[in-house]
C-alpha cells in the first residue's frame, strides 16, 4: 500500500484518530508519519525523553521533592529538569525514583560490564540501610501513605531476615 | 594507526569506528555542578594520573589546556571528530589529552569528568575498544572512579550509566538515503537499542550521506555484547546499501559521479554544503569502481570544513571561504 500523503513510499504506519467523535484512519510512510508527529521516540533525543519521563514522575513522587543530595545539594526536581544527576551520591539519594526510569531506558537496572578490580576503588552498593528505610516508613505512615509504607515494611522485613539468616 | 580521515579505507561504507567511555571521579560533583576550583583540580588530577603512569603508552599522549587553543582550531577539532560539539561549546576550564595521530583523545570536564575516545578508520570497533580499555585501566590504577556494584560506572546522565560505553560507526549511505530508507532504518535499529544520527552526533544533519549508528543501552549489557551487536547491525546495513547499489543504472551512476568530480575539480566558488554533496557522489563512484583516480574523499571532506580552512589560513568571511575551498580542492585534485 502506498502512503496516502505523498503517494510515493510504502505505507508503514497506520494511524487511527478520533477527533470530536469522528474516527479517521490514514496510512502513511515512515517519513510522512514523522512529519505529522508520529515519529519514533528515539528521534526526540534521549535527554528530552528522560526529562519528560522525570517530569511525569515528579507528580507521583513529590513527597521526595524536598530531599536534597547530601553531597552536592541537588534535589530530585533539579535532576528531573535537566535529565542529569548532580554527583555519584545522587544515585543513592534518588535511587527509588531513578530505578524505574533506568529500567525504561536500558531495560535493566543491573550492570553487566567491566568491573574495575584495582584497590583504590570505592565500591559502594546502592542499598538503603534498614535505618534509612525505617525513617522513610515512619514518614509515610505519618503522611497516611499506607500502600507505599507497606512496600517499605516488607523490604525491611526481607532485609532483616536476610541478615539474620 | 593514523588519522581516521587520512587513511583511505578499503571497506568503503564504514568510514570510521569510534569508542567512547564515560568516567567520573568519586568525591567530586559531576561537571555541571562543579565550580572553577574543582574544575581546575580535576584537570590537574587527570593530567598527573597520565603523566605519572610512565607507561610507553602514556608517552604518546599530550596534555592540552583548551583555553590555550585558538577558537578556529577548537572548531576544527570538532570537524576532525577529536572533540564533541558539546565540549567545544565552552572551553573554559576544560582540557584534552591527545595522541599525536589524534586517534586517542581524553576529554576532561565534558558532560562527565573524563571521556576517553578512540577513533579509527574503517570497521575496527574491537581494536578501538581494546585501546580505550587500556587507557581506562591505566587511569583507574591511579584515580578513584565513581563505581557502584549494581549500577556500574556512574555518569552525569543516567543514559550512560553502567558501562559508560558509546560505540559508534560512521557509515556512508547515499543510496539508502536517496531511496528514503534512513527513517525506517532508524526505526528498526531504535527497537533494539541503537540509534542513527547525523555526522556530528545528536541533532546534526547529514550533508554527505554520512550517518552514525551507535548503542543507546549501557546498563545490563556488557561492552563486548554492545560492540558485537553493533557489528552485526553494521553488517546488515552494509548488505542493504550494497543490494540497493546493485540495482542502480550504471550509466546514470557514471554520469552522476563524473559530473560531481568535474565540478569539484574545476569550480571557483564552493559552499560547504555543495562540497559535501559532491564528495558523497564521488565517493560512491570510487567505491563502485567507476572513478579510478587516487582520491581520498573523506580527507578532502574533512579538510574542506569551514574551520579547518580558517584554522590553516586565518579568519575569513563565508564568501572568502567558499573561494578558498574551491581553490584548495582544485589544487589537490589536478
């Protein structure tokens, strides 16, 4: 099937839209589809995609907006706006917020490449301590966010069982 | 090794291979949150790490403070792919460690503290990675890199997290481009975590049908797998371009490439855009065995860049540059 816009290339994108209750269907080639704004997500630039993803998350994790990275002072809102983190410690501070997005960008949250093996390296697992989690749990309970609190409670339980066993 | 654009490649579709590793020092904020004092300290720390390593390898490398480089030469370095356009935007408090042949460049203070880049002519991803990896090891013997056992090497932008590796190839795809295949190519490789961009990376357009294909995923995928996947994709793109080339009308192709050659040889005024366009056609003619002259089109293209010309001959207006470009090309080709 030829593209219904340029009539030249093969149509590869089928677009169905409903505007004011009127359904419309059109078949476009990838070039015309991109021109109409139905392009591939990778073309908006990764930073843009990240910023928009972070922006969206800001509303759902706004309880953390006030939290500042203890090393560089960045807030999660800084990270979300620029798509850049302030320092290495930010990955620790904003881990819970960042992990879902790392998963979306990379399809994974676990490094599978080179591990430096020389002595001067500081290898610090990003894992919140039980104390950190307790603080978070208390805050969530005081804010009556019981669903999120339950997740944290289970995590504390699991960590304690692991360290005892 | 030599400069990537000076060596005439036998594998004509792949113009160059590039490896970039992003590394950061622990205990220092990432570049966008650094003050001048921290930036200065960063430069000196990396400089001494290389100098003190005392390996024969390190002796090939030279430290250059970017603030000492003339403006036109900074931009000429971008045209030679020695530094990124991003790095050239602000040279203040930035430095580079560079090998003689410019195949190795270590950018200090770009988006990450350290960006190790190796660029080689043709399809040589594994060799380029091998060199980059050696520099990486040499550096981390002396520096504390920000590394996390779960997330790998920590980078300013989460899109580089993990291996910090960006492997890319620059491909000459005139026929894929002419037949409107680039968009669908971009979509296909996009689905498997790769991206197609113009000659100078993100957001840039290609004037000479040169495209960069590179990996996007850096977390959960090893360096070797990322490189191997890119090689597989590259070979498939080559196959596609070759297949489309076979279907071309020989006479039309001869006409197209000889016209381009004639114009490049005899024109008196030549814009950068026209030059790139013609070189692409000449390269196609050369690679298809139509033009048999001893020409390295990629070298002509890089050396005819606006800043390459001005870095050599001094400041010029756009009009003067176009005349100078035509004169230079005529000299080189006749």
